[in-house]
C-alpha cells in the first residue's frame, strides 16, 4: 500500500521510451545491463519517494482520517514510522546500487543525477521546507520522471543526448505530471485544511482540472513534434491509440468529487501513461 503501485508507470514509462529511442538510433540495444539498472533504479526511486511521502505527511499531520485517497500506512498506524523509514532507505539503497553500476558504464554524472533524484524525492514532503507543500510537485514529476529519466535512460546507452529523447521526455513528463494533478485535485480540501499548499490548492479545483486536460493533450500533441525533430520514423505515432483512454478520466475528474471515483481516475491516468509509453516504445523498436 505504501509503495503505491498505481504510480509506478511514471517510473517505468520513461526508461522504456528513453531506451527504445536509443535502440531506434543505434539499431540494437547497446547495454542490456544499463537498461536493467536504469529500470530497477527508477522503480525504487519512485517507491522510496512514496514511502518517504507516507512518513513525512503523517509526521506533519497532512494525512488525516477524512482524506479521500487510499489509506496511508503511517498515519493509520498500520506500520510504525520507524519501519516505514527503514523501508524508505532500503528502497533508496537499491537505487544507489543501480546508480553505482551506471557510474561504471556511463560515468559519474549519471550517478550524481540519481543522487539528486533521490534527494528530490525525500524533500518532496520532507525536510524543513518541502516543495510539494508549496505547489512544485508537478514540476518535480515533469523534471525527474520526464526530462531526467527519459534522457538519462538514453544517455546510459549511447553517452550522448539528442533531439528525439528530449522531445519524448517532454511528452512523457506531461502525462506523468497529470498523475500528480489528479492526486492533488482529489485531496484539495483536506490539503487546504492541513496547510499543504499544493498547486491545486493555490489555483483552485476547476483550474487544476483544466491543467490536467492540458497535460493530457500536451503529452499526445508533443509526440509528432518529437519524432520530426529527432528525424525518426512516424511509426511511434501509434502511441495516439492510447488517446481514447484519456477521455473517461478527464470527464470523471471534472464531474466527481468522491474518493473511490477519483482514486479510479488516478489508476486510469497511470494506464494512459503506461499504454502510451508501451505503444511508443513498440513503434520505436519496430522502426529501429
């Protein structure tokens, strides 16, 4: 429950797309080990961030009994804070181990980026001034699960950057950020009472729903631009087949305010990201 598996597409998608972009350019997968290390590292950074969030929100009193989201294990007393923190550091330790391997094959810079990603995950709701409480959660996700993860996954294969992964990282970043928007729209009232000043709290529910729609649309609209700019085949445009999956969650988020419905929107948004990324990955691999 604390690992929040519904959010894991945000960790898996960028690695698949960034690696597939490298295969599309190179013609094959240069470094299988780097792909596995990047994928496992990304997943465990996400899990560690979720665990740290569970712990920190409980400590600050943000996860109250009247929240609409799934039960948080620390706030509910299901797991002791000490055990949650232990699990957090185990998850980050796995990510660091993956980063050490990537350092050995792609240089110290990629390891340093991994450390920054971990620090950003911890400081999202932890530390003296958590930026997730100041409306920067969506920016964090766009940067680290879009730009950093896609381009980083490409870099550990070829040790260079290009227009194709950059464009794809923007597309993936938009869809990943939409997941956080759903989370914050669902919790907007309880977050406001708890003093958690998320972007949804700052701009209001209706504008946040509008932002959600823009992020979904942007994720799909950037794809052809990325392919043309990267001089790639247009076959990855099959990613647009995931667009119909975005219609229902966008409609539900605007119309419903109950927890079960909004939790389902969260899962559906993760599915949009997952299916879109898988289709784009398949298109990139076939055109390699």
